[in-house]
């Protein structure tokens, strides 16, 4: 889809698995699960299993494995008996056996908490006890399985203070697992910055224990890179991807599956940074590795990514060929009504829209909607919501905002308002805000943007370029409602973020400068407006040349303000409608280019 920024959907929901083994040295390695590539410059949020003992899945709170809530009596154990050094290991074993049997997690939690208390009492002279760390990890994992993530965090923060990494690999393992599990828990709460900080600490410990070139380090690097992609921190993700490739190049055979996974992630990062040629090269190499391994389903997924890149490069015939290849495989392997088939239909609809074949585009949209309306068993609500969001972007692009709004509202109803989903919902609310703005419902637009901004602040995305763009759009909605002071605050915050993330000369940053100058003028801060316009004019002349229409517009605006600044200070303030008319009209013309890709791409 056309557009500036999109946010990804959070991980799919699978039952949380708790595993505590006596021989746990393997936990210094990470999962080998792969992520699929995304179709847009800002890729879809996905996840893979964590290297820690806690899964990143979204458990069903308060239910046992049988699906029915059980009421259990707590085991009657005298608190004074916790001083017995043999009780801790016994209780920890009971907790593990309860988990393994699928019995009540409440009972397992009680055993694990009592075990940790016993270990804590019995190692008062030696607080750095690994059995205490293990019991705390189990307590936290059970809290997560019950959906009580906030309660798991202080337990894990205590757990990571127990090991002493200078005392050997066992302590390093415990510290590593603790940081990774803590990162997973913050991720489930939508706290991406804290999550990445924990993963980074875990990686440093793992490198100290195993060395920089160990294959297990590569898996953790990839996991951290994926988290950085989710947070739209692509420079950091690129560094980690390169490190992962180097390690696998040293330890794996040429064109290995490990290298293919690394290249798919690197392609995702390159695409997000606008380097489509490099991204295409990585995907072609990954495809060759998958062909050698006979992984037809993965080959089809890569073909979809290749088609996306050809589309970004305006190589439409090659994009169609890649999509059709993937479509044939998905239909033969998964069936005609699988969401993977629908996702390819959406891409073909986008391609035909961009080539001016609107009838074909709408036909493919309708085919995708038929699949999403009657999904096959096993299709997640996140998949359907993502597909509806993509289709709504096409309806927006063909100037059918009301239909686009209906699809977005359906997508919203499919998603639970849980911490892990809030970034997804915030992106949909931002796209709905654009639709409301386009149809002149400015109050609804402002409210929708405000709700999205609140969720993005809570999820740790308040420093991303996407957040800056949403603030700018909310500011424009406030302008239309004559809330000038609020608009100025939003434009100022957006300017600071976009200057940091995109640079002062980026077109989006300059657009915010222009909006801010007009707002300052409306507030009577003419000198501030003149200063900003002089900066904009200088940059536009250098980048676009003096004959560009945008440069001419800025010249006229600046000349008008300079003339006005020479008048007496008691002059009447300029009409806000006249002041921001040109900015508002320009935004409306460019809204498809800037915003139609907002949402979650698969």
C-alpha cells in the first residue's frame, strides 16, 4: 500500500509453556523460529519464541489446561517449616510436577512461591543461590500464564539480582534467562523500550559467557534485532543482523537455513530503510537456500516479499509474476480460502490500483474480503484485522473513505484491548483519524488520534517517526477545530521527534515546520513564524531549486509575513482559515500518499 509509516501487529496467541529442567544449559541458546518478511517499509510486528523460559504468547488468564476454572485449596504447610533446607527443593519439584500434569496453575504458583521463600530463608548467608533464581523464574512464568504480567516483573527483577556472572556458566545462564524472561514480560505489556533494554543486557551476558562468535549468540542477536524492528529502530537492527550473518557464515554451511533466516530479516530492515535493491538481493539469496532445502511454503512467503520489493521499485510485471507464483503454492498447500491466499489478493489489488486498473483492484479486494468474512479454522483475529486494515487502505486510496472506515471499525472489534495489542489498535485508530479528517469529521478525527497517541505513549513508541507523524496529523485536526494552542503544542512535539528521527531536512520534518509557522502566525508570534519560514525556504531552495512550486509558495508566505511585521503591533491577527488554508489543502491532496499505508501489513 502507499503510505509513509505502518505499525505491526503483535504476536499470535498460543498457550504459554513453562519448562524447568534440571539440565538447563541449553537455555543459553535461542529459538530457531523464523519470521516472515513484511510487505511495507515499516514491517509488520511479529514475534518468535524467546530464548528464555517464558513464552511471548498471550495466555488465557485464570484457566487450567482443561479450559475450566478450578477452585483449589492451598496445601497446608506450616510457615515455620520453610526454614527446613530440604523443603525448597521439594516444593519446587511439586510446582514443576503440577505444571507438567496440567493441573491448576494456582496450585503450582503456591508451591513455587513457598519454594522461593524457603530458598530465600535458607540461603541468608549465601544470597546468590541459583535455586532461588530458578524458583523465582517459575513464579514469574506462572504469573505470565495467568495474564498477571505486572506481578511477574518485580519477581524477575529480584531474580536477575541473584546470580553472580563472575562465578561461572551456571550463574551466567540464570542471569541470561532472567533478563530474557523479563524482556518478554515487558513486551507483553507493550513496553518495547524496556523490553529491548532487557534483551540487550541478556545478550551482553551471553557474549561474555560464550564469546562473540558462538551460534547461540547469533540466535539471540536475531531475536534482539526482531525486537528492534518492532520498535522501528532499524539502524540497531541492521547492526545485529550483520553480526548474526557473520556468525552463521563462520559456523554454518553455505546457503544454510540459518543464513536464509538471517537474510530474510536483513531484507526486512533494508526495505524499512528504503534500500530496496539490497533487500531484494537478500531475499533472492534466501530463496535459493530454501529451494535447495525443499521448503515450498517458505519459498512462497519469500516470493511474496520479492513481489513487494518489485512493487516498491515499480517493476510491476516482475511483481505480478512473483505474486502469482506464491499464490499457486499457497492454494496447493493451504487451500483456496486460507488467509495467506487472501494476503496475496490484497497485494495484487494494491498493484493494480497503482497501475490504474481499478476494476481489477476492486475485484481482488472483494476476493480477499470473502476469505476474511468466512475464515478457515485456525485463523487468528489478528490476521483478519490486519487484512481488513490493508483493504481499507486501498478503499481510501480510491476515494471511498466511508467503506474504508467500516473495514477499520470491523478490525477494531476483532482485537482485544490488552497491553500487547495496543500498538496495533493505535495504528488502526490513527488510520481511522485520517478517514475522519478526509470526510470533514474533525472532532472524531482528533479523538481518534488522541486515543492512538495515548496508547503509543504507553507502549514506548513516543520517540518513533510514526509517533511524530501521528502528532502532526492530530495537530491539523486541532487546527480545523480552532484549538490553536493545542495544535501548536502538538506541532512542537512532532518537530522535536522528527528532527531526531528523520533529520531537520526531511520532507516530513519540513511539513511540520510549515504547519508550526502558520500556527505561530495565527497566535500572533510573527517573528517566530518568520524564523521558521526562512529556514524552510533555504532548505527547499537547496533541495528543490528556486523554480519549484513549493518554494514559490513559501516565498509568498514569507514575503507576506515580513511585510506584516513592519506594521504596528496592534494589528489585527490574520484569519486562521486563510492562514492554514494552503497547508490544509496540501495535506488533503497528499493524504493518500502519506497515510494510506497506516496500519498492519502482513
